[in-house]
C-alpha cells in the first residue's frame, strides 16, 4: 500500500501480517479514492457455532473520528498478543465468536472527512425514518453532499461501506442467538457515553430489560466507571441510523437478541484540557497529545474487554421470566421517566 494511505489501515495490515495466521480475514469491498482503492476488512476469531454468543467491534465509521479506529485496533492487538499465553482468553474463545471491523470508512479517513468519498454520512445512510422532527442537518439531510450529515439520494442503495457493515452483522452476529455490537465514535459532550437504540424514535426497544441488566452489571463490576449509559433518543433523534436498522432486522426473529451499543467518547473534554485543539478539525474529535491518547486507549480497551466477557457470560445476567419485567420497570424509571 501507498505510504500516503490511512495510518490506521497500514497498522491493521501490519498486525494481520504479523499475527493473522489464526484469524479469518476477508476484504468486504474496495473503496475508490481518486486513483487508489482501499480495502474494508473484517477479522473474525473464536467459535463460529450459532449456539455460542457473539460480539462485534466497529470503528472508523466517521473518517474524522480516528480515535474510534485506534480503540478497536488496540483491543484487537491486545487480544491477539494475549492469545499466545492467556489460557483464560483461549477458553473464552471456545465459547464466544468475535468479529472486528476497525476501519469501516477508509476513504473518509484518507480524506479527513466525516463522510465517505461520496459525501455520505454512513450513520445517516440506512432506510430508517425518524418518528418525529429531527435537528436541522444534524438529524440527516438529503439536500446536498456538500453539507454535513448527508443521507444519500432517496431510494438509492446504501453505500458500499454501510452494506459491508450490515453484511458482517448479519453473517457474524445475527447468525447467533445472542450478540452484542460496539461501534466506537467520538465528538459529543464532556462525558463518555454508551448509547443504545433507538436513534429514530423515543419508543423503548423490545430488549430494554437486557440493556438495563447489562448496565447494572457494568455498574456493579466497575463501580467508578465514567460512562453515561442511556438511549441515544435522550439526546437527539436522527434519520438513517445503521444500528436502528440492524436492530429492527434482528427483532424479526423473537428468539434472537442483538444489543447494539455506541461508544461516544466525549471529545469536548480533550478540547477543554487543550484549547489549542480548536485550531484543528481533527482536534475537535481526537486527543492530539500522545499521553492523553494513551490514557483514552487504556480506558476504552478495558471497557471493550468487559463487553466481550459480558457477551460470553450472558446467561449469568440476562433476565428471564418475571425478572425481565422488573428490569423493564427499572429501565423506564431510569431512562424514560423524564418524557
């Protein structure tokens, strides 16, 4: 590959060259950027049996948010290095399927844009319409690719990168009866947030009890964690959210559970600590100082590992019977009583 191509893609390929022998690696599509063609990779490992749970980690949906790629790459690197000696991880992977898409939007990374090379915001690209009025532009628009948050032309197929992500979720997560997905982003507020669907509606999701139970074990096992765990609709509504689209597809089978989570790292805190980041578009979405990026990676890799362990051990915390209604009522009080 050309040295001018995204450093995250180069890092991923170096990692695969060095440690990829035990992995299932595939190129889902090629993204053209000028004369270049950049691959979109998916990496899988662990037990493929539909009888075990699955977990997926996604980064770089928005090309400006490079820290999301870095988090997923750091966790993938940690998993691969530990596989040589960590018998606990080896046993975990006998009971778990893992999939990684660290660089969903390589063209956006190369161009330094939120959107892909066609100007489409991949997280506004799904065929999902909001139930209520959305914020102007921010909620998704079809006016022009020259404006941010462009959804793509009406009735057009989803972008190749969006289709690739959906394909991985359908083949690697929805093929299992229980799965969790984490999509890593940055840019909203002073706090790190864990968002769950819906983004297009204020209606509670069918698996609200499971979301509350997952939040509860996070609170119990990491008592001083910094995350605000909430439905995205508590902040704003959008059209075209990919995870709303995939969650609704998962719900077509009542026996299947997909819990999509979006890690929204609070980049305003990085700007607050280093106001010079305001002078750079990259600085609005990424920690520019090396020690701060290292701190972010340490924290988020630990959380991704928690998610993997939670997915593997879901039978120990997934509510059943009357316990589901208890968690549902607790969740409604915690997240929806303000409406």
